[in-house]
C-alpha cells in the first residue's frame, strides 16, 4: 500500500515555467470538463512537479487555488491538484487545432505554442511506450503486470465523452485512464480492480500497467486496462430498450448478479466491519441534505420529510457488514459485452475525499445508486414510464439477492435512506452543472419525502 501524506501543496521545484503557463492555464483549465472548480474563481496556480517525459512533452502537477465555498460533506480544500500533459512546439499542426492552449508570451517558453499533449497521437504513443517499459522518469514510476504483453505501435484515440478524467484507447485493445484531479494515496480504481483480479473476479478488467508519482506525495496517476471493444454501457442499452418499448428486466437481473459478484469478491479481498455505523451515517446524510438545501432552494420544502428517512436509519436494522464498495455505481459504470456484465470505474465520487472513498461502506449504497439510475433512464423519454423503472429495480434486486444471499428489498429503511442521500447529491449536481435535468432527481425527492417510498 502506498504511503500517503498531507495534501497541502509544497513548492519544491523551480516554478519558473509558470511564468509562461499561468495565464494560459487560468483560461484553459475552467473550460475542461474534468476541472472541478468551475464555481470557484482560480486565485493562483502553483507548480508542484514538472517532468520532461520526452522532448516537447511536459508532465505537470499543478495546484489551482480557489476561494473556499462550502459543499456537502464539509468545506472543500482551498484548491485542487491537477495532472496535465503539456506539449510545447514552435508551431502546431492544423489537425491539432482543438488541442491548442495558447502561445506563451513571456517566461522561458516565450514564443512557443502550448497544447494538450493527450490530443497529439505522437505524444499519446510515446506515453504508451513509457508504460510498456517499467521504469522511472524523475518522480514518476511506471509499473505493470509482466505477464500481460502490450504490443508496440497501437494507434491511440482520445475519448471525447464527458467525464471527470481523460481516457485514451490504444488499438481498440487497451484503455488508459489518466486521473486529472490528483489526491495523495492509492486511487481506488487501481487498488480495487487489482484486488478483484487477484480474487479471480472476472467482472472487472484487470490492470495491465499503471504509473504514479512520489512527489510532492505518493499518488496514482493513471491505469491501463483491457478495452472491451464490442461492449455497450448500461445507460445506452437502457435508453435503447426504452426507445424500442422493450423490457429490461432480464438485463437488470443479470446486472444485479454481477453487482453481487463484485461485492462478494471485495468482501473477500478487504477487511469488513460488523455493520455500518448507522447513527454516524445518518448524521452525515442529514448534514449533506441541509447544506444542499442551502444551495438549491427548491429542495427546502422537502427537508422535513427527507430528514425522517435519515432519522429512521439510525434506529433500523444495521444491515449487511460494511465493506469496500464501488462507491459511484450507476448504468454508466457498467458494460455489457456479449452476454456478460462488467463493472468499471472504481474511483468513486471524485468530489469526495480519497480517504472516504477508500473506506468501508454499506453495500446498500451501491445498490441505491443503481436503482436511482433506472429511474433516471426511465425519465429520459416522455411520457415517463414508471413501470419500466419499477420492474427494472425489482429485477436488479432479485438478481442481487440470488447471488448475495440477502435481499435489498427487505432492508427498506436502509434502502430508503441511501436512495434519499443519492437523490440529494443528484439535485445539487444537476443544479450546478445541468439545470435542465433538475426535474429528474426532484421527482424522486418528492416521492421519498411525501410518500416515504
């Protein structure tokens, strides 16, 4: 297990390149989908680490300082650390126009063009070469599974889907996820997928190679895994079923079984607690609710009813043992290839502290996330099809029960509390990022607060 340290940034390297980059990055960073501080002005940029991966490509860890704004789960740090791969050239090829960050006007890079190196196929291929040959580059450590060869010359393509990280697909055979927002410690996407592979759980693509940094602290930077080229994500499949008027219960049942398989393997790989501490969990959920209602006035009329769900949690059956879980499970985090479901993206909710994401939680939290996702899918078409969502939810729980040996539907108090907490999170997220989607979680809020269902 990697050693962790305080996330407080330290200026241990020469920050002179920031004289060239700071102004450009202040404009470019907030426009990136993975930048977490869109609602907080960038007050300063500090270079934490710089490594020349190869000529013309710089690997940077940059601390973006913000004015603090409270958020559910407690006040965020006054900034975030981001991983950047920056290309530097005299001139940029026309086909790399979208990669342009800007032209440096001052400092050591004055007169040079600065761009996002991940969008340059040459830089992407050289990055894969680093992963193919374990070794070091300054504070960077490139490691891998020697039993899985990675061929040379695989053609890269950068995925353009909206996400909190950046992913490169190589030759339709491997996918490299680069974590953008870096926190000290082992990223659970590497930790859990590696542990599941050792447990023989075939529901998760096993890590092939990865890289990390030792400065300014130990942290995971990226993970290379097999790419399921013919797979479709659960969200796309669910929307396709809805558009065709098809039932989704068979798929949902199998997905429930896959989720239970992953939970059972995680329980075997990591220590569990006797049960989740419901009173502490209820207090944290209530705090998140009240803070979310402060930012989203539409939530305020429902606070008393929602609070009862958390109050009930403190006194109800403690439920299954607390264990390592996925942490952000929904239809977009599962893939179906052939007749099998696979679970991906074990990073957890990136907005939550890494220590919390690496902690143990009730598996009901993952189940509630998936049940909410069925509801999201059903509301993408008009008229809303509540029966489609209800049948999918029932089938998922039945499939889970068949594998896990306990039925989530018998844990009504737990399930209601975790669904409510998830819906509160969704309300805050949609209000900040996709206001047009706000009615979707608000419909669940009304159901959970008024009817307690």
